[in-house]
C-alpha cells in the first residue's frame, strides 16, 4: 500500500463484549440490551429457503431476473430488476442481497448496484462457493434450488454440483491460525484459516485472561497491517495486524496469555466464529539500549514546516512572515531582507485554485548557490466556500517576489501530494507522491540546480552518515479530522531503490495540527529510531529501516499512558546527547540514555 493518502485516523474500534471461552463455529453472542441478539446457537446442516417479505419503508419490487439461472458454486450472477424509490438521478445504490432468504439466510448488506432509466438496477452477486453462516448458524452448501432476494423480490437459482462438503454433521467448520503466535507489542501477526461465508464485516477481538475484550486496529502509525480480515469465495481468510502496546478496554498489554477471536459483526448480534491463542512477550525497554549517540535527527513535515526554513544556507535563513517572507543573513539574529508575496494570489488563480491567505506561506526554502531564488508553499483551495479542502502549492521567485511561478509537477505525480521541499547538494527539490499507488519508487522528485530556471527529475539522497532512511512526500491536507500521512522510506543500496517498510509505512498527523513531532534519528551505521506518536512512541530498526520493533518507555509521572486517544508522551523529542524530553510548560521531563526514571525539568 503506497502513500500519500488522506485517511481518517484509526485507533481502535468500539468494544464488543465476548466470552473468553473457545469459540464454537457460529456461536451467537448477546449484544448490549439496546441491540439484543436474535441469533440462535450454532447449528450444523439445515436448509430452508425463506422468501423475504417486502419491507414497507424501502423500495419494493415484484420480480428479479438472473443471468445465468443455474451454475456451480462461485458462479457470478447478474441480478436485475425495477424498484420504486431508488432515487431520481441516482447512478448507484447499495442494496441488500440475500441467499436463501433475508430472514435466516446469508445476507450481503451493501452490494453496489448500477441504476439506469426508470429505476432499473443491475448488480453482480457471487453464489456461495462453500458453507455459509445464516441467522441460526452455519449451513452446508446444498445443490438444488435456492433463492436470491433483493428488495422483497426473489428468484430461484439452481445450484449444480458438486458442492464442498464443509460444515456437515459433527464437523468442525471454522479454524484460525496465527503466525507468529507470540511476540512483544509491535509484532506483525499474520492471520489465516477458514470460516463459513458471512456476508457482513469480519473483524478480530483480543481477550485477556480476565475476560476483558476489545476489537483491535492498527493505531495511529497509519499504514501497514490494518487489523481487518479478508475472506475469499472458498471461505479462506487472511489478514494481519500490528500487536498494539495499548488497547483502551485492556490497558497496556502486559506479558501473558490472550485469545484472538474472529468475529462476524451484524446489525443485531456479534457471532464468534473461531479463535486462537496468542502470547504477549515483554518488549525491549529504553534502559536496554544503553548509551546513545545520535548521528543526526530529521523531523517529519509538521516540525520542519514550523521552522524558519530548511537548514541555514551560509548563515542565511528564511521565515514565513505575516505579509511576506523575511530573510536573515546572520543565522536568525536579525531579519533584513523581505520577499513580497502580493503576487501569489494571481499565480495560484492561474492554476485554477484560490489562495485564502496569499500573503502567508506555510513552508520556505533557500537555494545554496543562488541567493535570489526563494521557494515557498502556500495553501490553496478550490473555492473560498471549500476552505476545508486546502492543500499546499509550491511556487518560486527569483526577483524578491515581484513575480511568482508555479514549480513544475513531475510527470506521473499528483499535484495534491506536494510536500515538502528538500535540500540537495547544489539546489532544492520538491517531492510529490505518484498518481499510481503501486508506483516504484513511492515518490517523484522535481529538482533544480540553477536557481529555479530549469527543473527536472531527481532522486532522493541518502544521509551522509548512518542508515539510508528518509521521509517521503507529505501532502498537508487541511480537512479537520483527516490524517495527513508522511511515509518512512528506506534503501538497502544507498538510494538506488527506495521502498516503504511493511510497518510503519507512515506517520500520521491531523489536518488541524501536528500529532508529534516525529523524528528519524540515526543511532549507528545500521540502527535508526522513529520518535513520536501516541501508540508506539519509540520504534527502533536495527537493519537500516527495513523492520522495526517497539521500545517501551517508563511511564511519564502523572502522564496518560492508560488513557485512550491521549498522547502519553507529549512533545517527545530525542536530542543530540541521547536524552529524551517530553511534557510541556511546568510539566517538562527528561530521560537519560539507558535511564529507567523520568527526571523533572529539562537539563541542557
């Protein structure tokens, strides 16, 4: 999965209480009182097609047409009909499709249908290829006549043999396997097995020895294994998740025995299908790392954008001011030069966008060999009425702001994915994400070495020392509540080929403000740390960025390490002497290299 993307921040899904005993296939689990479960205990066999009655509050119809009307398991059937009240002008609709009746059969709640003239619709439905889960438990797939129902109408599909012999009498019809089945928080757990087809959402739940349970997701290091299960037509399931270090209903995961259960989430009940044992092992701690001597640290986009500019160029610095860009020639002691931004609005309008605050840039860079060249990013939106849809636009000037021009977007890149500027040996580069999510490399670079007169493709450089790791493109969306992700990239051949690790693929901060700061820090020629984030505050790679492990910190005095949604180490920062600092205001703390206790105040 490539980045950049703008995705909603996902921590963990709402809790669903579940017994901790081993799960029998199709066991019905009572839901909270407001949504009492209507499922009976699991049953083996049984086949009683039920014609679903037409609902009074939904579109209804009299007949369905199937093409073909018969076939073997797994046949793709075109289902069509005409139904009232699908919506005038609608091109698509999400319809409930049922196999063997909507009251007790296999229910697919949201199948996409194409809607044509006179509310004629067509959708594709895949006939079950194996045993399926109905309201009264698992059902073997049986040859013969079966009903397909949509919107109260139904039609008969004749299932030809042979059919798989699963979920028959006295057969165990569900299984779950974990690889590995033990590890510390931060371990990627792969899930496989077989479950009866279940039409609804499959998810996973973690249960501790005390019987407390929680659905699990992948936390705020966005990207990588997501925690959901994917089911194939033959009933096989696969998935992966990152073992979290904190789960709201369970707290910080302590070493010990747990149980992972595959769940079928449906409207009125939660059905446990199969479970497997999982052992949590104690993680490596900060004290285990001993003395640290960082070779360099590199902040992610939010922290970098908040600074005056890229690293000083021969004592020159630039900063985004209220009505332009200010430049210092003495390392920031005084600001004597001014770059006007009055023409920015016209330049952004020429590319079909609007600049809500054209005078104020959000990031700025200077050219090491061309003092008059200034590169800056500004927020642009489709219109003033769509101010929440903002993104960054990269511009340049070579005449103190009298004229601004748009920096070319590399071929194959998405203009919306710009961010940020990067220094090169003899110039500046603008980094973008590719339009094709499967593109290699997972970034595109447009660079200049002549002060912005000519731009062309370039490659991401490796740091001069330490592992070859870098931040990738980071689009800065301004949508409230939307995750802006910046990918972590690594190279095993000193920058010839770049790739994302399996996890973490990126760090996530919100459009309303940074959730970090995040840092990459080289600790040795092969070791690199990722600092920041609420779910995994410190990650360490010993192989140059390919794989990562969680490093546990001692709890911050008075901190919120067991509170969902709150960063337990706010402002966590690694310094050049190997210290960690965290907290804010009067509640500032530091942790020495190899330390086991946070010390109040920040030593210098």
